[in-house]
């Protein structure tokens, strides 16, 4: 699949040469022979898209290879037209639309050709038409032809309008499907998969100014035990809403699991991120939270936060591991605090 998208612009001889260049690269870098990877390394070997090659080179420096997740992102971004991403899910709709448009196109072409023939015949007949009756017949013939051609055009216009609406709906559905796979249904924030995709897409472009905050609700298990699991769920939703309100414009937030959230901050150095983390910690600690079902005021709710900023060619997983390390340190140091690299 991947190779067909890229290769159609080259002849067979050129394609074979490029694949002979691409395969040794894949072997050298231990790249799995997946369709995505064949497409990526074929494109890389062709060297016709400098931006694409630059992104691949940066990804290789960051990750020491190309994880499957990154390969798919690169393939979708650079090698697949946006309209066809995930289109196989709605293939039957596209097939029906194209079949109808093909039929209607053929129909209007036939009708317009008939009208064109009528025009040619009328033009020739007009040279010899001297009688009013003859001219009247020709005028009537042209009127009928124009009416039928106009009907065909209106029908085709309606078909095109319908197709445009259907395609717009289809693309909206496809985007919804993609979003829904990355949506945390409890909080309506991104889920762990959404966080992973955002992290992997940001790291190759970051210049030591991408910061990750791991924010974890303290003593959530005890809150569930004391007030019930429904109270714990309500608390997670409350904190999610609060964090979303505190999220800067250059930020991204996701719920990872339980009462743990990940906040990614682009173009944010450690000092600024630490100040934000402290503001979040303080804002949560002063909240007076009542469980809406019983109106009971929960005991003080706090969060612990681990803060880490990308170092050099650090990988996404290494950034997450360091942030987790600082979060654990904050927990062990008494909770309701932040921790980061000194």
C-alpha cells in the first residue's frame, strides 16, 4: 500500500533503484519491513522532499530508530492525502458516491452532446430557412433541447451538492472516529493514547523547551474508601475541569489513568513550568469540594506534581520516566508538593 502511493511518480527502473537504496537503510537501522516503513524509506531514499527527510533525521536522532507509532504518523502526514486517512472505514460510502457521480457525469455528457448536435443541425438549417414556419420549428427544437439540457445540468448540480455534503459529513465522521479513540470518556480530556500521540508529535520539533507535568491526586484510594467510588469519580472530573481552566494556550492535557493527569507545555522552560505547577498545586489545595450527591464536604484534596523538561536528544519515554521519578519523589516527600530537577 505505502509503496504504491510513492512509486507511481517513478518508472519501474527508477523505483527499483530507489528500493535498492531504501532496503539497506532499513536493515542498517533495524526498521521492521511494514508497509508504512517501506513507503517512508522509499520516500526518504528519493530525497525529493527535504522537509520530510529533515523530520525523519530528527526523529532518528531522538529515538535511535523509528517506532511504529512515529512511522504511521509520518506516513499519514507526508505520504497520504488527508482525505484518504482512515477512509477505508467509510469505503462503502465513498464507493456509492463515486458510482453515482460517474453515472450522473455520463448522463449529463450524453445530454449535452445531444444538445450540441441539435445546435449544429439548427445552425446548418438556418442558412436555408427563409419561411417563418421553418424558423419557428427550429426555435421550438432549440427550446426543447435547451430545456432538457438545463434539466440535466440542474440534476447534476443537485448531485454535486449532495456529494459535497456527504463528503463533508464523511470527513467529519472520520475526524470524530479518530478523536473518539483518543478521548477519555470520564473527563472528556485526551486519554493515554491521545497523550502519546501529542508527545511523539512534539518531541522531534522541540528544542529543550518542551516540559511535562505529571499531576496525581493524593490519597485517591482513601477518598474512594471513605466517600465511595462515585465520589472519587466526581473528584477526578472536578480536578480535570480545574486543570483545563488553568491550562496555558501552549499546553495540552490528558488523563492518563486513575487520578493522574499529564500536561505538556510547548516552548516552556523549567522555571516557568515549575511556577505553573506550584500555582496548580496551590489552587487545588484551597478548593472546597462537595460531593454533589450527598453535599458532604470532602476533606482537603491535594495533588503531587513531577516536572521534567526535555534534555538534548532525550526520547519521549525518557522524558516520561524522569517526570514519573519526580512525581514519586514528591509523593514520598509528603505529598501536596512539586518536584523537579535542581
